[in-house]
């Protein structure tokens, strides 16, 4: 069975500069993924100020949906799950999953490491025609020490809940130095979608082969979206063959969020 997945940090549905609403355009862009499963980070469950400012019709158009962003993006084609992480007086945001498959159950793990960053791991169990698939929507912290502890919590959660069944872990890892991948591979048996498909130097691979070293594995560059340089966003899988993976580049994506999305095509092993 083939599954098309995407991960996207949507920056709460507003632009980085001047907080211009992007929710309507994001819905169209997310539909372009044609993804069975979409992993979303920084999703507004509620924002009273934006709702009051942009929610009214202006010349026949509404710039902020009446419903929660995850329900708005899902429409009638996908099921939804939401993990509320950051709560404030006028609303809240967190991680969300959109799934073309029924969602059997969900659990949001609070992995906040300190009072200044609220982070979570949203675990959803999907019922597919080929059996259960465990999805974990991840948004780790800005500080390396926090990310290490949150990665340990992720490893414990996956080992305790996945029962050896297929796993997809995706989101914004903020792991710009790529210090977590090897640990996740070793302790969870996962691979990142660009491990086999990402661009590598043929000469570099030859030199590493002569030296008895493994090929250099590196996730794709996704941040900032206008000119991606940092490798922040990942899709890790277990129990799947990765058939294709790409970062969505270009002027459209640069306007929608500060992160570029990743789309991958998977074949259930």
C-alpha cells in the first residue's frame, strides 16, 4: 500500500512580517500536497484577536476561518487530531494531524522542558487497509539540551506505544546540527526519508567507501523557506520503503511560512 505524507510548520497561519493572514492560501497549498497524511506544527486552535481582526467578510472574502485551522484545512476529505501545546489568554496553538484514514485514538505527550517553550508530541493511531500505522507529530525546542531530553521522551513514547507496527515520525525538530538522527535510527530502527534519496556527492561517497566509512546521511534544507539552508524538518519512517521525497521550493512557499514543507511517497514494506 502506498501512502503520501507531508510535514509543514505553518507559522500559525500568518506571515513572519506584519502577521498578515495566510490561512486561506495555506488551505489551497496543503491541498496541493495530495497527501493522505499531513503533519502540521504551529497550528492555531483558537486566536481571538486574529478572529476579531480578520474573521469578518471584506468585499465578499474572509481572511480568517470561523473554525479551528486544522478543521478548516481538513475540509471533508480528512479526519483531524489536535494536540494543544501553547495556551495564552486569547487562544492556543499546537500540533495537528490530517488523515485520509480513520484515526483510532490520539494522545498528546507534553514534552515542555521549561516554562518559556510549550512543546508536545501528538501520537495518532490510524486504521489503514493494511493495518495500524502510528503517527507522531513532533515540534522540539530551540535549545539543544531541551531537544535531547525531548528526543528521549519521543523514543520512550514510540517504544511504549507502537507495538512494532509501522511508524511515521514527522515535524519540526529544530535540530539544525543533525545531532539526533543517529540516536533515533539506533534506538527506534527508523530512517529519515532523505537517507537514501537525498543528494550526495559521488566523489564523496567513493572516498568514504575507500575509507570504510558509511555514506553521509543528511536531512533536507527547509529553513528559511525563501532560501532554505538549515535542516530543521524531518520525516522518519519504520516499516516503509521510501519511494520519493522532496522539499517544496519556490515563491509560493516562501510567502506562506518561514519553513518549507516536505512531501514523501512511502510504500508499506
